[in-house]
C-alpha cells in the first residue's frame, strides 16, 4: 500500500505501529505469563537462587576463614618466607617485602652492578631501587593486630 501512494499521502507509520502495539499489549494478561516457558524457567531459577542464598551462611563462614588465611599470607615476605616485621612497599609494582631483606639484595646487586628484579613471583618489575620503597604502615598495623589476637 505504501509503495503505491504518493509521498504526501503516506500515513504516519510510527503512529500506526504504536497503535497496533498498544492494541496487542492490552490483550496480554498475567495468565499468559504463567503459560510462558521462559518466564516459568526464570521464576524457577530465582527460587533456586533464593534457596542457595539461605544456605549461604555456612559458606560465608568458610569464605571468612579463607579471607583471614589470605591476609595472613600477605604478611609473609617473598624473600625471607617469614612474617614481616618492618614491611616496605614498592611504589612501582606495589609488592611488599621485609625492609632489611630487600635492602640487602639491592646492596649486593649494586656491588655486582646488576639490577634487582622484584622477588614476588610473577612480577615483571625488573629494576627495584631503594628510593622506590616506602614503609607500609597499614600492613605493619595489620600484622601487629593479628599477632595481638
């Protein structure tokens, strides 16, 4: 019909589509949803998730234990493999080390005229300098408070 009409006689298509859509939409009812397979599947998924959420209290306790263990692991110096007493953070890569241990490595490598690679496994930072190291007060407080408990 549109192809045959002159451009000035073409009706407002947006209006016609909206009118048709509104008419179809008004025929929808909640009972149609109850028969819709995808909707029912979605509702079942929600019920299952709610059930799992209620079972999550035991899981949350396990997660908390894991978080504590991981934070304790962050207290271990990658060089000495012992708990840090004076942790320093590398401003470049963000890793922490025991101050004496990293300074000793930097000193030794400097005498050999070699660069120091970050001792944290997987780190690609290949030029650790003493000037890049800052005391990690927050980590020190966390270690101290953990030891008091």
